[in-house]
């Protein structure tokens, strides 16, 4: 099978199928464990040790959120508490670009992540998206649970998730092959214009008996 046909079949599949195809068709050697590829080692040669290094997007970017982070203490609202005050916070949080290749994270400053220039070129050309190494959001939110409830504030930073394949050509064999296709997922900051899209989540639930005892022992408890 020619390299062009292999690449075409890879790019026509989903990201999950790409991973299997890339590994089975052109990637995994059948010899010893010493020949199992080190994804970071291969990617570190992108543009600096490769005859060719290209990024191929396997679909449009997916708007999603980074991991959830609790941004407030628990705020109990006991029934009959005339001194209850809602909780208000002003937050600044920074989201950075993260790259995952072959199932492992490539951390560090995004501009120093191998292949980022090739990724940027495709993202701007195919999707019209610019990207930034990091983005800092600033906003405020108020937690005001109803009586007998406990509330708290969570934040999920908005990001775009891009999936694709890196095509690497080497002049010398690397782990038994001249050409490697490496699956990649990259999350980058996603600018947002509304509080909801920035990921603020005000949580509120009824207090448990243990929480009522802990927080409202000297007050009437809302049921």
C-alpha cells in the first residue's frame, strides 16, 4: 500500500480509528520491546530531525471545557439565619495550551511544544481560528443557596479540542520505520463572551443531616 493511500485511509476515519490504524498499519514494529516507539522522542524531532512533519486535522474543533475546579468554600444557608450572607468572588484564571500524543501529555510552554507551528498553520487555514499560548479570564459570581441548602462555585475553563494526526518522515529509520503517523489531541483556550460560556457553575443542594448538625446546630433547620 502506498504512503498516499495509507494517509488517505487514516484521515477518513474517526480519531479513535485513526489511533488503531496508525499504530497497526505503519507504526508498531513486530520485534522486541526495545522497538516500541517513544512518542515524545519522535515528536521532539518534528521540524528538527525530520525530512517532513505535517499536522492533519481529523475533524472540526470541539468546544468543551477543561477540568472542573472548585472556586469557593461550601456556603450553608440555615433556615432562620437572619445573618446569612451570600458568597461573592472575583476570579482571574489562566488556561494554557495542552498537547497529548500517543496517550501521554506534553507539558510546558505551548510555543515550545514540538509541532505547534504545524498545528497553528492548519488550524488557521482550515478553521479560521487563531490561538494563544494562554488566556486569562476575569469574572465574578455569587453563591446564594436557598434555606436548608448548601452551595458552592465551580469553574470549568472553556477550551477548543482539536484531534488529528502528525505525519513524520525521517531520512533514517526510527524504531524500524521511515514514516510515522502519531495521533494527537490539543486543547487551546477558547475566548468566551458570557459568564455561562466561561464555565461558571453555581451548585446548590439540600444539606445532609450531618451538614445541618455541623453548620446549623444553633438555628432552625430548613427542610
